[in-house]
């Protein structure tokens, strides 16, 4: 039980609160892009959600590197880890969300299914992304 308490305290600390704040800013920015591209421009589910993460990831990288994790490293290695992390989280989250939501909402319109899948995918993405950024991409030596 003590180990679980230490793990929870480590996961939900000041860094987590900073990540949430950056996430709110990034979510507003990314959702505006994703839903506008899908609903206003008529682009596909995959193009719309991918554009959210392409544009949002650029903003997220700089905010998380400098504000959330205060990473001082230089060079291409961190950028590469970040890009691979985003791609993997995106493919896992959105790849799982769409068939799951399609199954749950099977009697609904494709537009409703895709919009709901984008919301569900984004929630799964956030959880995967936080853990992988914290413990892989911007991992501190003491962690």
C-alpha cells in the first residue's frame, strides 16, 4: 500500500499539474483544428485528427519541454523521441477509439460516430502521452 501511495504521489505532482495546464491550452488549439477540419472543411476522420496532432504537437513540444518538464537537453534526440511518442500514442489511441465507438454507437450516423471517436481518442491519447512523455521522452535522471 505504501508503494502505491508513493507511485501516486510521484505521478500526480506539480509536473502533472503543469502538464494539465499545457494540455488545456493545447486541447483548445487542437480541437479547434480537428473539428473545423472535419466539420467545416469536410476532411476525413484521419486527416482531421492527424492535423490536430501535427499542429498541436509542435505547440506541445515547446510548452512541455520548457515549462512542464524544464528539459535543458539540446539536440535532435529529444525531438525524435517526442515525435515517435506522439505518433505511437496517436495511432494507439485513435486506432482503438474508432472501432470501439463504432461498435457502441453502431446505430448512429457516421458523423456522430467519428466525432465521438475523436473525443474518446483524445482522452486515451492524453493518458498515454503523459506517461510516455514523463517517463520516456523527458525522463529525468532520478526517475
